[in-house]
C-alpha cells in the first residue's frame, strides 16, 4: 500500500513541477479516488463502524493491529460486520 502511495506522490510531484494546474488536477483526482475506494470497502452493517464487543455474549473482542477480531474468543460467534472468507 505504501508503494502505491509513494508512486502517486512521485507522479504528483513530477506533474506539479511541469504545470501547477495539472498538479492540482492530479491531487483532486487522487482525493476522489481515495474517497471512492473508502466508500467501496467500508463496513456494510448499517452501524458504520466496527464494534469492540461481541454481538452475542457482549464480551470484549481481542484486537489485532488496532482492529477487533471478527470472531469472539469467548463464544466463537462471528460478528455481522466481518467479511466472509
């Protein structure tokens, strides 16, 4: 993911050096692409975010890299916001 960002930033700098207006267009296009990507992969549970408590037993979900695990360690319930494998 970082490589994609670095390539985009290098493209922006190259275009911005040649033409200020074209650089601004690249910046706006990148922001729109990021927004569209975010909207396409966001959780579709209707709640808008991940829950840190199990929906079945209300136990606290363990976290991995800042996100709660999709399966409860206490009861084994898979949360509704979790993607299917």
